C-alpha cells in the first residue's frame, strides 16, 4: 500500500499497527488513502490473529484533513446510493464502525476535518499534548463529513458538538479530554509507545470473544437497540447529499481559496 504501512508489534504479534504514511503532505486524505484504509480495516478485522489495531500517523501530523490541493473534487465520492454520490470520508468511517476488532488511536499530531472525524468510531484515543484538532466544515463552505453529525453528539454531547461545529476553530487537546473524546494525553514521543502498551495489555489479558461481544453491545446501545447500522448510514447519506452540492458551490470555492490565501473568507448570504 502506498499511503499506509501495516505492521505487527514486535512484543505482541496480535497487535497490528496501521500508520498513515503521507508525511510529506501531513498525511492528508485522498482517494487512494481512503480505498487503502477501507481495505486495511477489512483485512485486519477478518484476521482473528489480530486482537487490537493501533492507528497513528507518520511524521508530525496524524491527518491534516482532505488533500484539497486541487479542490474538494479530488476527494468527492465515486460510489452511489440511490443516485447520491457517497462521501468518501463517510465510507471510511462506516467501515471502521463495522470493524469488530478494537481500534486505538495514537494521535501524534494535527487531526483536522476527516482527520478528526475518523477518530470518532475508534474505541480509545490517546493523543499528544501538542496535538490540535478541528471540525472546520463551515469555514470551508461544506457540510459534516464522515457521518460525524451522528457520531459527534453521541460522544461529546449535543451542546459541545454544536459549539465545535458552529465555530469550526482549532481545538487544543485538553479540550477534547474535558469533553471525553480523548482518554489520555502524553508527550509526543510517548504517544505511540503508550498506546502499544495499552493494546498489549488488552491483547494479553482480555478475552477476544468477550471484547468483541461487549463492543457489539455498546454499539447496539449507541443506536438505541434499533435497526442495525441504519442511523449512522442515514446520517452519512444526508451528509453526502449536502456535500455533493457544496463541493461545486461558490462558498466551497471561496472557503478553499481563502484557506490557501490565509485570509478570512467572504461568504454570501444563505441560499438553498
């Protein structure tokens, strides 16, 4: 795989390490990375010798968001559901949500946009004290991605989710700890080693069958024991409808242009 590295922990081979590997672009998310991540999670989850997956980023960032060097069209959906182009980030996040093998995030640096939303279906998140986060959708003239309109309020509460989405500003790591999204903060050089220690402890001392069954129960309770997988998928499709429109909108063009020009965007008044 060109955008990822997959390895096994040298101390416990039942721990898989998945590394986002575009350090020259701060591990920004593109179509190839999306497809490779989906395939990686599917493959690792099917391998019952893998008891835990630890995810991190190469270099100084975890994932700096979508690679918009050529505009959002480069990461727009290609798969369709009832005529709607599905958001690539949503496809990835739902594949992670379907993964029964526990996922631990070792967030070594910036996690922005899809880099932040791909944290939401993880089971544990351990971050660097210097890491920064953002859900900057409104500042780019687009909508939620990654089914985050469903995940985020369930993880941090409606009021906090509303604040983060409304502002779209940079969040410090301790803010995510206070909200319960990040479980622990470590020095940058300690993030991955600590995440691996946590993974080894789970792999060594917890029954894989109990772990998977308990994860299923928590997922069911998150959905209110309703129709399996319907709610996050519906949120993903609703987001995809809005994103498909947003990617070709004047607001999106202005948001992206302003970002690269390092200025405040000049958005027009609301329009359907």
